[in-house]
C-alpha cells in the first residue's frame, strides 16, 4: 500500500476530511496507521495523522509525504475510531478530537520563516531586514516596523515566500553517564604512572577502580568535587567513556509511598463489589453507579476491583476530579500498585506529563490515575474504567472538542467489553435517573466504614445574626465552636464558597459599580496589589480613590475574599495558626501538596479555602467544618445551581469526623429554608432528588430534556444578534414540533474581550438528526466565519451556561 490517508492539522469545515499522499520509498517499511507526518498542504507544510493506507486514489497526481514525526504510532486504531465518534458527537473537527488525545508536547509547533525567492533587490526596508541572508525567522519581521501590507505585496510579486517548519519538540530527557573504557588492571597501571599533581584526575580513576559501574556525570563530578575540565583529558585519552541514556522525569519519589495491602471489606462493600467483579470476570459491558456516603470506603472498592483486572493481565483507567488529585489520592494508588501506576494531572510539567503518557504507551504500567484527559490513555486491553466523584463538572471539556469524559468512558468500555464504575456521594440527577430506570446498575453504601454516624449539621440563619448586632462574617455559634476546638487541640476546616461571588467595588453614594471596559462584568478587587482585575480578559487598573461617576470618596469593596476572611479570623482568634488555600496561594508547582502536608502534620489549626478543599481530603484530627457562605451559588442563572449547592455542602460536611473523633458542621446562610441547604444538612439525597426532579420536569430541563447551546460572538453587536436570529430560523424549519428553541438572547456575560455574545438554547426530547442540522448550519456560515471573524460555538451538553 503506497498511499496514506491523512487528516491534516487545519481545523476548518472545508478541510474536515482525509487527503491522499504518496508514501516515499524510504518510509514504506516504517509508516503505520496512527503516526504523525509532515505533508505539503497548499504553500506550507503541516502536521497530519495517518488514519489509513490504500493502493488507489481518485486523484491522478499526488504529493509525497515530507517526513515522519514518530517511530511508533502515537494513536491506536481504537483511539482513531474514538476520535471520529468524539468529533461527530460534539460537533467538532476530527483533527481537534485527535489533538485532544495527545499530551501537549506532541502538539506540533509551527515555526515560520521568510525566504528570498529571487536574486533581485527587495524593497528597501525588507532588503535591510534580510541583511544579506537568504532566510530569516518570521519573528524578526514581527518585531520590525515594516507593515504587513508591504510584506504581502512583496509576497504577491514573488520576491519573498513564507516557509512553515513543523517542529515536533523532542522532549525525552537525556542524562550523560560515564563508565571506564579500559579494564581495571589497565587503569591501575595508568594511575601508578600519573603525576602526583593531577590530584583530581587520580581521584576520578580511583573511583572507577573501586566501583567500575557507570555513574551519572553530574553525580560523579559532585562526588569528587571537580569540574568537566578535569574529566576531559581522561575522556580524550579513552580511559573513560561518556554516553547518554534516556530517563523518565518522575514527578513522584517512589520511596515516599508505603506499600499497603487490601483491607477486609464490610458487608455493604462486599455486596457492592460482587456485581463489579462478576462483570470483570465475564467481560460484560455494564455501567455501575456506586452511590456511597462520604467516608463509606468507595476507594477501597476501586482498588480491589483494579487488583482483579491487573491479575487478569488487563489495564485500568481511574479518573478523579483535578481538584481531588491530592497527594492522598496518589498515595493510595501508588501504595497499592507501586510503579505500575502512571499519574497525569495539570500540576505536572509538560515533560513529566509526556513521560507518564509514554509509560502507558510502552505498556510499562497497567493503571493510569488522572484528570479528564486521562480517559484517552493509549491502553489496548482495558478491563475497567472508574470515574470518582462523577458529579464533578470538570469532567466536561469547555473548549473544542466539548466532550464529557463519562460519555467517552462508556464508549471505550463498550469496545473493550468491560465495566464502568461511577462513584459519588451526590451523583448527578442524570446518572441517578438512569440508575432508577435500570440503564445503570445502582450500588449503595449507606454507612461509613468506621461505623461513626455522619457529622451533625447545624444551619445558622445569618439574618438573625445581623438583627442581633453581629456584623462579622462569623456567627456566634461558629466562634464558640472554633474556640472549643482550639482548646482541645483539634482541627477546623473553613470553606468560603466563592463560586459566582466576587469582591467588587461600588460607590456607596451613587451605586456605581466598576466594570471591565472590554467585558460586561464587574472587576474583582485584589488586595495584595490594590488593583481591580477582570477574570475573563486579564484587564487591570489601580483601585480608584474617588468614584468615576459622582466623584464621591465613599468607594468601597464588597464581598468576602479568602484574604479578608483570614484577616478577620486573625483578629477573632489571634492564637490560631491558619493555612489559606485559594488560587493565589496554590499557583506555584507543588504548593497544593506542601500546604496540605503542613495541615496533615498539624502545623496549623485552621484550613481556610475555596471549593478546592471540599473534596477528597481525609484528616483524622478535623472535627469541625464551617461553611461561611452557603448560598452564594444559589443565585446564579443556572438551572443546576441548587444541585451544585447540595453537592458542595454534602462533600464538605464529609471532611469532618472521618476517624475516631466525632465531627460537627456549621452552615451559615441567608436562605436557611432553601430545600437544597435543608436537605444537605440531613444528608437526604433521595428527597432532594425527588424535589429537584419535579422542578426539572416542570421547567423542561435535563434529565427530562436534552439541551444544546449555540453561542455566537462578533465585534459588532447587530451582526451577532442577526446571525443568532438566522440560526434560530434555520433550526425552526427542521426540528420537531415539541422541540423548544429559546432565543436569540444576549449571553449572561453579554460582552467578553470586546466581543458581543448571543446565544440560543435548544431543548429537545428526540432529535436524531440535530447534529447533522447543526453541521449544515456551520457550513452555511463558513465563509463569514473565515472572512469576518465570526465565531459560532456549539455545546451539545452545556454545563456552564454563563
């Protein structure tokens, strides 16, 4: 087969198909499906994936492949097929879906250069820029003052052309090693004849006479206390030999993990794991929903099911929410399976991620634990897929391709004929409804493994606190309980629920709120820099001293940031030591682990943080959890806001009393009678589910209806609204009568980065051809999208409605 079918790296509607290229003689033997290649495409060279091979093409004249970027395929045939499905399911491009499956490092880097194509003199500024060279990096032109128009004109006249160089960064880590090049007796003879003044050279030879094993060059020089100049003569005389080896960057020190063995399961756990084991043994594709209260031992069930899969010689994928990829979770898996585990998450460097991915690709591990993208691990013999905390919205990708990891997991498990386990104390309504209909199999854990009851939850009405003259952010109950815990030497976790709630600046005289000039959203106040920042486009300006509208000096910031809570806590409880965990304190690599480690070693009494501390943490000395602003999420324009509030409160309550000490939870709120807060305090998922399902049915939301969201953005407001209106009209002609199309309406954030945003929402029960229609609509607007910078985004499962 001498023709390759290639998907090229050009995400565009017109190019979303395969192109045929001739395979040159030198690549005939090595080229396999799933490899990346560089190919000529129009005037430039681009990267592409080989997705098939054939002997015949409909075209007479074919171009040849320029180069091959991989020695072994980076994508398996299963992943190529899966990519096609993801692209179709999420209405995105095939190339975008394939790119999403690879580590960042393997995404091609394009370097442009400008090349002189004639011997004739160029226009003066360009002649000066080239300075006698035949080719220059494109960046040099970008930094110059020459206009793009002049360059374009010269290119059209044929004086200069643009060349694209595809660079696939080589990111393997190489280490230089030194070993003796002669046998030991020979080295001993040399040592005798060596000048006594060459002390360091003598020491180097002595080292190898005593231990002839190869040693890392850096380590050797450090040990002898010398530099490369001492080593050079010995290498030149061929007494020692230098060579390089490839090593993995290991983000984890394997010695940090104490090996653990399987625990004895409780009756409930045994009952839950039996059907999962049966499914593994009989190679059945089934989806299980493991609904277990916090602390009921879901992780132990995962570990024992994975052990069964490993013993069969198969592989396991475990997804955990990014936020819960704490060292604790990694420790559990590494402790049980040692070096047989690869871990992939965002805190690793690009190189570390790539090395973990290569361990999977080379079949050196059987388990991968990771965030959303780990669902594309290049395993070929999967025996189980587990999604922990399945209700987390981070499993949904917000950029193209907008896939949901749960759907991809179920799709892969069908191919591999294996079970999927979705675990959560607060499953999504969609999953629980499917379990009720027996589409998923429901497994329940209603008790904690330590036989302790769930912590007592007390709801505090902050309106009453205000009436009683307490203007602080801590209720009297919470203050008393915190003082009590500090005396007993127990620890406290405080959650500031910041979602949908930020510290904005307002004038108390005229009510003017400072907004971002490029986005229709209030600027957020950052105390440490005394600046106002926009969290959408990064615009920032200094905090104003007077109101820009009425010039009053009564301009104040509102809202509670973690920094403010920390200051207030220090005043309230000066003897307490506090660890603050939020976006600012966990920016640096390893900061997350460091702070949690300090808290685990009881170096602080209070852990204060945003929702990143609500999940997956297990500290035995924590007996009090306080939620400072329980209802900030309830008022968002999002039909899932009560579900998210219920989930967060249940999760954070589960951090208390996980071991022998009893736990207590205080929830402060201004809406104490809202059912999501009331029922979360009673851990009553069933009643919450029934209440919420009634609401969803009345207002026609999932799981009773499917949703699709189309968002249009452009710099011109009228153009944005008109395009959205056109899309609505086109859809109304083709959808069923009982399908509802809402809109066009401005998005909840109507302008972002100087672009206006409009949306329409499609609510439907059965529209088998909806994806087809939406694709057709994209094709219709293709020219406008290309020429007029119009942007149309389609989300077939919207989670973020903002």
